[in-house]
C-alpha cells in the first residue's frame, strides 16, 4: 500500500508553467512505477506521463510531449511533473499514480488530485 498526495496546481495563463509534486508514504516508494493522469469534466482519465521505478524509462503522449517533464526523487519519496507552455486544453484535475504488479494482477494507487486551470 502507498498513499499519494498531490500539490502545486492552480490558475495559470496560456504559455505559463506549473510544477506539480506528489508525495508518497506507506510502502517502499522505489518499488513502484509512477505517473500522472488528468481528467477534465465529461472526459475519461488519460495518461499524461509515466516513469519507471528507477526513473530510467519515461513515456509521454503526443499531447504533452516536449512540454511536460516527469521526474522522481526516490530518496524523497516524491514524483514531479513540470508543465511548460500550458494550453487551455491542459485544464483538468491532475492525479498522481503509483502502480505495481504481482501474479494476481496490477495494483494502482491514486492521489486525491490537484486542479490545474489554464485560462487568460
């Protein structure tokens, strides 16, 4: 089990930047792959960025590639999402995810979410 708490969301103008943080506790953080997802009203939750437990493997969808950067500091039990050149379509609740798997299947853990609003 791992508990996740996001912070860093807020209101920003188009073209601006925000840095989200996700603080983990409970279990050994370095055992989990992590990622950021977002969900806008009326839409399904979608992947924003993913990073492997050791930080060596990173994945972004085309919608954010080149603008967002995911990183993690296992010593601090924290994962970050640096968001640059924000667009109105980035407006959503952003959720931190941690996941692992065993023979029974995949286990996903979620933070409470932090609101990001991009508007002029």
